[in-house]
C-alpha cells in the first residue's frame, strides 16, 4: 500500500505546473478572452481544455475564511494548461487529488470544449467533486472532462475547485472575533456560487449557453447541488441539477459543528481569530492532519441554508428547475475501504448503528426491527443489515424525499438506482462507483476495481448529457419516465438497465419517518457506551487494554454474529 501511495503521489506531482503570464497570445493556439483575462488552452483530439482559470480572488491573507470575491477584471494573458492546487486536505489513498500540491489559493475551474462542433449556445455541465466536504479536487483524473466532451461534442464541461474542510466549513461563532466570519460554516458552497456567477458572465466566450446550465456532483458534490436550489443567492444561476449519491441530509446542525471548532482551537493552540489568522499555510496543513475525519458538513444555519432544507422542496420553491437524482445499491460499502478494510469496518458499523438508534422512541425502534427482519433475508451477516440501514437513511430515502417534494410541486424529476457493482471485494455497487462511467474514464479503476464496461459508460454518458440538453435523460433505446409519488418510476442502471416502479417499497415505508431525526452522516465520533458493547464487557477491556483491546473483543463477537 505504501508503494502504491508513493506512486500515486509521484504521478500527481509530475502533473503539476504553474500557468504563466504571457506578454502576447501565441499564434495558432486556442484562446478565450474572459472578463478577468485572456486564457490560452491546449487542444488534444479535437477537444480544448482550459485549466486553472481563476473565478475569484485568492482567499488568502485577510480574505482567509471570508466569502469569495469576484476576480478583478483584466486583459492580461495567461496560460491555462495546468490544474490549480487542490484545497488543503489530508493525503488519502482514495482521494487522488490530495496528492497534488495543495494550498489556500484554490478557487479555479477547468473548461473543456470541442473544436469540432461549432454549435452556438452549447449546453453547459458544471461538476462539483465529492470528498465528504473535506477532500477532493479538480486534479483527480477521474474528473478529467476530455472523454465526455469528445463523445458529446455539443456540450461544454466545467469542473470547479472550492474550499473544503478546515478552510471551507468551520463555525467560528463561539470564537472571540468570530462575529466577522459569519459565512465560514458554508464557504465551500459560497465558493461554488461564485463560480456559477463567473460561468454566467463568461461561458458565452467559450460558446456556452448561460441559460442552459446543469450543475451536477457526487457525494459532497451531490449534496452541494441538492442545496443550491434552496439557497436564495444561487437562484437563476442554473437550470438543472443532477445529484449523484448526495442530498440535503448530508448536512450538520449548528450544535454538530461545535465539536470541530473546539478541536481546531485545541490542535492549533489558538484562542481567538487573530491567532488563527496568524497561522501560516504550512501550519494550517499540519493542524489539518490532526483533524482528519472530523471535518464538518455544511451547516443548517438558518441564514444561508434553511434549518430544514427539505421545506423548500416540499413547498414548491424549487419547482422551476429540472432534477435528476439517484443513489447506488451498496452506498455504504464504500467505507470498507475508507476505514481500512473489512475488519475495522465490521467493528465501526455496529458502533455507529447503536449510537444512532439509542435515542429513538419505541415506535421508531419497532420500525428499525422490522426493517432488519426484511433485509436479513438477503444479508449474510448482521453487519450488512446495518449497512442497509445507512444505505436507506443517509442516501436513498433523503433523495426520495427531495424527489417527492419536487415532483409534487410540478418540478420535472427523474430518479435512478445504480446496481452495476465494483469488482473490489465487499464493495458491490458502492458509493462513487458510477463516476468512471459518467465521465467515460473507464480505465480509472479506483472504485470500479476493473475497467468500466464501455457500453454502459456510453449509455450513462448519453443519459447525463441528454438531461443537460433537454431536461429528459431518456435515450433513443431506453425511455425514462418522470418520477411521481403515484408510481415512483425509477431507472435501474446496470448491464440490464430498466424502469421499475417503487423499488424497495417496504424498506421505504418502514424507515421514511426516521428522516425527521436527522441521523448524522459523520462516523467520526462514536460513544462506546451502547447496549451491545456493554453486554460484551468491552467497557472493562477499554479500562484494561485500551481501544485496541476492545476492538479485538468486538471483532470476535461480530464473527460469531452476535452483532
């Protein structure tokens, strides 16, 4: 694993370069004059890319932890050959962009456009990457837009970098001086909105249609595009949304955000905003390493994001946009890899489950028990039954709730359910497995295990692009009806893609009321004082042997199917 990690880091560092300022536009090269400069692109196979284009002023110095400001107008000339730096984050094997150079100055975007199609006013697709709001970046080769544009020449693709984790989602309201940083809990989302403003003003220079913009994203990116319709200042900046494995439930309450603030102050040794501002970029990176896993999700602050972000969907405020939303069959299996393998996953999943159900009242617990009985028929071990619990409550059901509200109020809505699996052991159709198919980057196997099936990738690319073109993701060979609460028609995507009505109906009916509990998407803070742990005597193990000893006993119990 260490050799692989070293190799990935070396590969990513080798791709890094700095876009230079030029004195004149070179002859016979593609260039685009935007409001904040003239950018020189590179053409490969008929597709020109413009990488590292700034959409805002660098959020450094006094602008650290402040709302992004529009880039200054300029007629200077710049290369646009290289991805900008990734936002500050901890290096992590499944987040390839984390091995690319990092920095606070990360508010840049990339554009791909075909030179072979001269269509005017091309549909524009804008992608926001995932990474639990603490990782990710446009440099990840999984998000390279060349193949998608090469096979769909009439679109323009944009990928956007934004602040994550320690720089993008921190509530400073309890910190002396924090009153000057009211936007800090949701800066990453505000960065995305600033990028959409830049796109609305400048995409015409690339041949794009500013009035036909589709925003799409996966995981945190899917959560981002689900939140955009409920954020007032984002209105009018896009026409359509594709939310992949992300929804408005992937957010935190103000109380949930308090832990990260305390942790940041403790690890940095700072006591107020003046001291935090005095930290160097290198110091911030080192502090961030100590905060791994503790990053916040967007805060339901009642100012930028409603305290209940479902309400705008349920009350028809979002009906003017088209929405396509879906989840994967085995979303939570992704964390088998993130937690270090099947053994730590089998230890952590039951702990997370017990933490989340212990506050439920008896009627809701009865619902959970009935749900476990149903899924136990298809799960070999109880740990996978609990995995199904999170597949539903963190991913599928919140997406359905969004879709319900949107469709009831006249918003054109399409639902999908991804079933094509990874070939990596224990993963199934896990979180993020669809990305290589969507972008047509079939050789990027970090989540698929083996190269993605090209025919399925072609179908999925057509679906996503058709939706961006017209608001209907159906193809010539496969029609896709709208989603409504009467029939709940859903596109099951796999080698044999088909439309089904109300998949997993019993599971939906049982657990849907639990959405009101806002079960936390974070698995970082777990209390060992839960029933199964107490029954196994793990408390004594903690006292005598520490957490490692407790986990050994816990694992033995899991192997006996006692959890």
